[in-house]
C-alpha cells in the first residue's frame, strides 16, 4: 500500500480510507500550541511520552493481526522525540505511515528526516488566516503552517488539509477548496467541531446545529463536484438515510464475528497517551479498553481476550447507537464517532 499511495487518484484515495485498518497513536500530549478546540487538551507544558519500544512491540502484533496503517497525532507529533524511530520501524514491517500535524515544526533537519518515512501527512487548518491564528493562539500560526506545506511539497509527499468546521468557518468552505487546490492537496477532510477537551470551555458557542450541518452537507457536495478526482473531499458526518442503507459505514456488524480478526470487526483502534488501547476513537470509555501496550505479559493475547470478554458489549453499544440514529427523525446528519464516544461514556 505504501508503495502506491503517491499514484492514487480520488477513487483510490476513497477506497484507501474506507478499507483501511488503522492504529491511531497519541504518543504525547505535548504541543507547541494550546488550540482552543483541542480534543485532547494538549499543551506546551506536557512532558510525558510513550516508550517507543513498547509502541513498536504492540504495533508489530497489531500488524500481524491485520491492522495496516499507523496514524500519529497528539499533541504535535513532530515534538515526540522518538517519532523517527517509530516510523522507521513501522515502515520496515509494512505499515503505511500517516501523520496529522499543525505543520509549524517541519523546517528542522530532524523533521525533514522524519518526513522521509511518511506516506501521507494531514495538515490542520482552521479557516482563513485571521480565524486560524485566533483558534491556534498565535499570530504566526498560519504563515508557519504555509511554510510547512512548502517543505512537504519539496519532499513530494502526498498531503491534505484537515479542517474543524465551526459556526464561524463553515461559510469559508469554498475558499478552503480553492486553497487546497492552489496548494496541491490530495485530501480535504471536513470535520465538525466536537465538544470534547478544551473546546468545552473555550468554544462553547462555536458548535454546529442541524441547520448549519445541512448547509455544510450541500457545500461539501459542491466541493466534490468541483474538485474530485483531483482532491478527495472527506466529510466526517453522514445522513441518517445513508446509515440506514449502509450500516457497515458505522461499524455495525450484523453477521457473525466468529473466527474473525479484531481488525475485521473494528477498523480503528487508539493508543492514547497513557498507552491504553481503545476502540474507535480518542476519548472512548475505559470500560471498553482493549488492553495496554505496557502489559508485557499479555500482548500476544490482547485482541483474543478482548473479543472473548468485551466485544459483544461493544457491538451492543454500536447497535444501540445505530437504532437511536434511525429512530430519531429530528436528527438528519450524524457524526458517528462523536455519538458513539459520547454514548460509551454514559
């Protein structure tokens, strides 16, 4: 997979994203910024980081179990001191390496060396320069991000932009599409602001209602018609009727899970900053914890033990969320990950 990603057109990017089996790694919550909407409440003062040897040991196991993409975020990944060693190892055993970054720290020689092991990089953007800088808490954030994009282009690495949509940025989506095209992006990921982490206190008035989500849905449809196949437009929420017709789009497993690997059942797992392995997304309840990368005695049986003891409970939660979506006629557009994470913590 990692040998051909540069040649992908939009159709193959879509296939790549929806058929992937992803291990999302949050090796540290340290960041050079303290963004108002940060779901993990990362900040510069944070110093703890995961041990790369423990990470690599778990990732080798996860690869053998069918997971094929390592996606590193944070915190800011390029602050993690062992990122190069991590990506060297995962690249060697066959993973596709993906990283999400604010793009501001790519100018150092060390960062440029790390980029040699990156197959795809997603750069965060919060809107036009003034809004981006406001949310990032730095007047230099936008310009430094642009400098990072230029470095990515010189390395000939496929890249995209991730935008957290707020009620102040949604009407800039047409500008964002032009910005992505002008800069040669292959991906534009549109993610509605989620009320987790720092956003709860810093951005309570920035949330999206159903009216705005409908407007964004139509704008995203227009962006797809204008920019695909050159740019893959990924919208991180779905219409209720689409979920009804394609329940597999939200990880609802209706057929038997017997004899299946965990990667065939749960397409995304998380390693958080504590080394805990969780399903679906960051912030998922520890009640559904799959294991820990620090449990040296149980790595090779981790997925089997989870399948035997907790998987049915997780699938019941999936079904409960699915039924809630289908029965609630007031809610047309749904961010599945946000809903299922919230329900897991109830």
